[in-house]
C-alpha cells in the first residue's frame, strides 16, 4: 500500500514537471517567434499564442486609445477656445453698442432738460409780460374812465369811439367852420363808417363834414387827404 502510494506520487510529480517544461518551451518559442517577426518587419501570423503576446497587443491597443483620447481632448480644447473667443468678441461688440446707446440717450436727455429749462424760462417771461399787459390794460381802463368823466364835463363836447365831437351854436360857412375847428386843435368831421354817420345824424341836425373838391373840381377828398370811397 505504501509503495503504491509512493509510486503514484512520484508519477504525479514527474507529470507536473513535464507540463511545466512544455509550458516554458512554448513560452520561449513564442518569444523567439515574436523577436524574429519584429527584426525582419514581416507580417507573418503568429503560430503560437501566449501570455507575453497578449500583453504586448494590449499595450499597443492602450497606446492607440491614449493617442486618440489625447487628440479628442485637444480638439475639444481648441473648439472650446474658439467658442470662448467668439463669444467674447460678440460680448465686446454688444457692450460697445450698449455704451454707445447709453451715451446717445444721455445726450438726448441733456438736450430735453435744456429745452425744458428754456421753456420754463420762456413761460415765466410770458407770465411776467401777461401780468404787465394786464396791469397796463387796467391802467388804461382807469385813464379812459377818467377821460370820459373829464370830457363829460366839457361844455358841448361828446365822446364817441375815441373821438370828440363838437357843434358850434353859431352858423358859419364851410371855410369859416373849418377855421373855427383848426383854431381849437380839431377839424371838420371825417365819417369813417356807417355807425359813425348814424351817431352824428342822431345827435346833430345840421353840420359841415370835412369833404371838399377845392383842389380838383369834381374829385372829392377828406380834409386829411384821403379819397372818398363809397360803401
């Protein structure tokens, strides 16, 4: 029993040694085949595979992936830089345009403020002028009333539409009547409108008017030199 177990164990150990030697041999063959293919630069398929070959292929794939990743990363960085530069340029232009608009609006605001100030000053001047004219109007009304009261006290004189009318109680011819008027700083009546004519006819029965053709016979003129016109 013991001898059999010893032999079986010895055989198993010998078998393990043989398998280890075969693996070492195959590994050495794979390495030699790889070295030979590398030196001759020929594309010959590997006849054997092993852990060393798989490791080399994995390293190359990793290197290629790394290169591709670097290229993609560099491309992304370039695209990002271009995008940032473009956006920065656009932002700069928009900022410049906004500043220009703000400047223009500020100038327009200042112009409007100046116009408003000028209008306020003009309004104040108009108020002052209006007040002055109102005061002058009131003063003229008072003077007119005083004048009317004074004229009302004059013997024989009648006030109507800013004019004074007087009829002498003595009868004279046209020339003597005009001389009588001029000696008192007046002249014969000049009828300017129908209302004045109606007023004179209402207050006086007969009177001389300042109309004559003494210069040219048949051409009638008023004593102030104006030509007679028919209405």
